[in-house]
C-alpha cells in the first residue's frame, strides 16, 4: 500500500489531516464498523473485529497499486482517527486512473462536510502530484450523503449497474461516477476526438473549483 503524504485542511472550526496510519491505529475503526448504519452501503453487512481489521491492513499494506489515507480529526488538542479514504487499482498505462472509496466510521463526524473536503484534497493530490487522468467511484442508490459528497467535489454520473446489492428487503442499483482531471492536457488525452458530454463539461467546472479550493486551503506537509 502506498500511503499518501500528509495533507491538512480545515472544515469549519475543525482541523482535518489525511495522513498515514498504523496497524494498531485501525482498532479505532471497530466500533463504527460494528454498526449496520455504517456498513449498510459498503459491505455485505458484516461487523468487523480487531482481527479482521488488522488482517485487512496486512493485506492492503502490500498493495502497490493504491494510495490510502487515514482521516484524522483534530479538536481541542486531540487527534482522532475517524475513517479512511483510498484510491485503489491504480493503472499506470497510457491513461492513469483509479477507483475511489472512503468511509467515516465515527458517526460523530457525519454530515460535517469532511468527506467532500477529503474528496477535493485527494483529487488535487493525484491530479497535481501524480498526473492522474480519471478517478472512478460508485454509490448504492439510497446513500444520498455519499452521492452529494461526490457531486459537490466534481464527480459526474456515468451509468447504473442494476441489482447490485440487497438492502432492507430491496435490490438496490449502483450508480457509477467519474471525476476527470480538468487540465487541458489530461482532458484532451481522455476525450480524444470525441465530444465531451454536457454532464462532463458541467462537472469539469465543479472539479476546477474543487482544485482551486484545495490549492488555497490544503497544506501538503
């Protein structure tokens, strides 16, 4: 696992760091990952334990095709690991792209704008520092909080995978999104001779705004 370099930004009055974390640190995820309200949209509804979380860490630490950050909230002098954000399956061919995923396991920090800010910081990092062309993501229908966070940070809807997961007595579809590097060189490389969709053009403007926000507000340590 390639641990992303530390980034720091503010969300309201709170400082947030996207920074590396250790095998022992993942124990902070366990209380949240034992709740259905946390895992409903991100797993097959299985609770996690110290053993399974550390087994996951041991597996991903060897994955050289990913970036992963711990999400740390800093309040009143206390630094708390509240979740993680990752880019996996990074390709290094003529087009560099990855699949994103993130979770805030500490529910005290839900709905505070942390996910959107982390998405913007993460895109800025890999677009500006790594030359990535595209980030893919997906949201199970019904997970409106995650969908809003993606759309706010410049992701546009691409297509739907039907009947992806069974949740609360109903088969749910999976909406797939992408965030394209808005820089001219990357934009041209991705679209080639094709005409960008209107949704992509609109999303490009949001992505440019997101990167401008990150350039002004994210401190790369």
